[in-house]
C-alpha cells in the first residue's frame, strides 16, 4: 500500500514536470538596421565575419593546438530570410548581452555600448571605476556568485546573446535547451596583442558599431606598429611576475604579454623554453636566474603606494636581483589600473609605458607600467 | 630483545632523517655541489649571491617539515590514545578543519601573514578554531560511547566548517581567496626568519610539554577508570590533552596549511613497528617517524619543482599505510 502511494506520488510529480510550459525563444524583431561598413579580419584567427544578402554571419572558432570548437550567430538585416532551426539570430541594434568575462566590457565600453550589457559574471571583480558605475546604474545582474552560472539570474536578465568562454565545450549548446542563445568568445587564445584587440570588430558587428570598431582598431594598430618599428633592440633580458607560495608561474615565451614586452626591445629570459602554456618554475630556479636579468616586469595586485622596498620586504633575495639593484623593476599594479580588461584594448599605451621604462622614449606619462622607486 | 629492536628502529629513522635532510639541502632545481652547500652553511659565500638564499630556504623548509611532521604525529598519537580509537587524528576529528576555519575568518577577512599583528591574529584564530572543535567533541563524547560514532561526529565538524568556509568565500576578494586556496594545499615552504623562530619555539615547547603526558597516556590505554584508580587526574589530563594536541595541530595548520594523513598514519605504523608499549618510547619514536615522513614528502614535492601539492604526496604515502594497518588490525581483531 505504502509503495503504491510513493509510486503515485512519483507519477504525479513527473506529470507536473511535463506540464511546465517553456516559451519558445523568439527571434528579435528587426528594426532600424544601421548601415555599417564591412569588417575585415587582419590578425585574429579566432573569429570571422561573413557578409551575405540579408544577414551577417559571425563565426568564432578555435585554431592551432587549442581544444577544437566552432560557433556562429546570424545578425539579421532581412526579416524574411529563413534560417535553419538551430541557428542563433540576433538584431544588432537592440541586442541585450550577458557576458561571462569582464574583458568583454572594455570592448563594449570603447564602442559606447556598455548599456547593452544586462548580466555579467563577477561584477565584484570589475576593476574599472567608470565601468563599475555604469553597471551599477544599469542594475546589471550578477550571473556567477560561484564558478557556476546562476540559471535563474540568467533567465531573469533575458539576454539575446550570452557571450561565453569555450572552456571544455566543442559547441556552445550547453545552454541550448534553456532557450538562451550563446556565442563562444575566446579572444584570450590569440597570439598577438593586435589580434586580441581586433576582437573589438566582432563586438562592433554584434552591436552595430562596426564603423567605430574599425576606426579604433586602425588608430591603435598604427600607433602600436609605429612605436614598435621605432624601437631599438636592446641586449637586455627580463623576467616576469611574482611567485605564488612556492611556485613561480612564468608566462610562455609565446604569450601575448611577453610578445608585447619584447616589442619594447628587451628579451625574455625564458625565451628558449617551449610550449604555449605558463611555465611553472620553483622559486629557487627563478632566484638563481633573476640575479642576472636586467629587467623585472611585474603585473600584480599590491597596495597603491607599493615601493621597491616593499618588494624586497616580501623576499630578501630580491635585493640581490640586478633589476632591483639598478632600479629596473617595471611594475603594473592591478589594484590601480585595469590591465587585464582595459589593457587589452590599449596595447599601444602599454607599449609606450614599456618603451619609456626601458629608456627608448624620453617623454611620456605612464599609465600601466612604471619603474618602482 | 624488544629494547634492541626499538633502538635499532630509532637509529634507522634518525639515519633516514639525516639522509633526507642532506638531500633536501643538496638537491633541487638549482644544482649545487656539496662543498658549496657546506661553505654556505658555514657562513661562506658563493659565486651566485642567490645561492645563500636558496640554501637558507631549503634549510628552513626542512626544519619546518621535521617539526611539523613530528608535531602532527604526536598529536595524532595522543588523540588516538585519548579517544581510544586508532583512526583518530587532527584531520579526522575536525581539529584541522577548526583551525582552517579560524584561519579562513582572518585571511578571507583581508589579514595577511607578514606583520606581527597579522601573524598573531592568524595563530590565535587557528588555535581558537582547533581547541573549540576539540571541546565540542569532548562535549559530544559525553553522550556517545561508541568511538566510531565520535569519529563520524568529527568528520561532520569537518564538513560543517568547510561549508562555513565556502560561505566566507562569497564575501572574500580575489586575492584573499587565492591566498586561502593555495594555503589549503599545504606547504612547508615560505616561512621567513621571524615566522620560523615563532614556529620552532612553539612546536618544541609544546612537544616537550607532551612528554608530561607519558604516564597518563600509559594509564589511559587501559581506560579512564584504571587511570583514575592509579591516581591520574583524568579531568586535568583531558584538559592538557585538548590544549596540547589542539594547539600543536593548529600551529602546524596555520603555518603549513591543513596537512593530512601524517597524524593518523604515523602513530599506527609506529605501533606496529615498536615493540615497547611504553609511551616514553612510543612518543619520541612517533615524533621522529612523523618528521621522516614529512621530510620525505617535502623532498618529493621539491623534486617535482613544487608542482605536486604537499597534501597529494602525504595522501599517496599515508593512505596505503592507514589501509594496511586497518587490515592488519582487523586480522588480529584489535579495536585498539
């Protein structure tokens, strides 16, 4: 009798679940399509833009040795166009965006499209006062109190497109059944600073600001390449960053950050080590090598008034480093500047900071990197 | 005969400690010759000025490993006798979790090691957390006669404190969260001279104080009634046991992170290997055996360029020992 009751209860619960009706995701109405100039992808390997009659197809994809994925979204300009059932479609003028990374915000901010962001993962980690203020004003919804996306918050924000990382997923169909359209974004996989910056064009296409994106990219590209070409190679080496507990995560010699610093004319101490991932060294290994490196480039979160003496206080061996003795520690304090987000769209300024720190240019007001006093 | 084999065992362990200690000083990512290491230890200099710091770092972490391993092992031994349960230990009973919660409250609140105030705050918080858990366990023990059930209660404390720590993460900033997570992996590295001095002093003093418990421990093996009948003040002994083991485990946890398995595995292994039933012999053997295991684990960590977390190594070494001892005890039908 008791087991019969339990069985009835289970059947009833199942029937109730079946009764829950989901509203089918609908294609946004196409309104006020803006005439935009075409986008040409010059450096980036992770995305492409295909222009067709009545729509634009935005494709994102893996490349090289990265885990394979491919994704796409259609931007409609002709409402009569018929797409395959599973196609993801947005209207670029009114698109409401949810973002899994705060890096996306700098692209959108530069294009004056921050108002289109309705939800974000890690609002509390946004390190840019202006962007934080806008997010707060717009009551942007927090999506990730933990590592997981909070589905209720995602539904509440009701985005037209959720820009997500491709970590471990070949396609962005994880959210398909939820009716939320997603697009895999992996600008961090690009292997040069300009390629990473070029993703601003994708954001421009998505938000109807392709003209502005093209113009911004061109301006930065010219400034960056001009500075790079004027830079003289110095016969000097640099090490990077700080240890975490007893490990020192040194970037790969192929990393975008290292490439940018090398564009300032100095050579990475670990340039001969293979691989594209961070290299883990023990503290003692870097201490042994750090003695000889001419420069020490550090990107870290420290108190606003962090000084060279504070660095030495962290580990007394640092006072033996050539870079410390010669006051050639080039520091970027991420508690002060938005290096990881804003820095992505301002590589020309970062390069100028580095050239100034290494004595390649005489007059400049550093914004990201400066020599520790 | 028994005495001879125990002395031989002590000799082997001490020899093992010396060998590992020297290997820990000599070997690493930066190769050095014995002569250079000797020279640097004698206060000399080397061509590369970083080498003196490297040797100092290797020396410091070896000392920390010896003391931390010993402290955890004797803490585990005393708890096993006191709770009359071979599976008792600082980790299983939730003492380490209590210390972790104390540390989490302070670290995730933004306080860091380095300043004297920061150090004291974290040490105190760790001790309070550990001792609080022990007192709670003791309180619960009044209502629970079964020692296995008491262990389950300890495990529940562990889960409970872990849940509280997860809640604290929600309010913590990125840096504090990272710091806490890395601390949680455990390491004997990173203590500066002043921290090493505090750590060494506290562990040595508390370990020596534990020797005051030799007589009560010998009596407690036969039960509290027997201990009381031969004049042991069970109440004050209980208090001392809680204080000494709680503070020992807390100090190690604060400075090295929650290091697992040494506290359970070593006492069990030593009980199998040592013939004597006298804690005047067992206690020091457990201490040096704990030192040997911790030093060995640290050596493996260092040989992996620190890419292997300490707790991974102690688990790989410690877990099979525990299983082996449990099986062995089961065969003999020994509950303790």
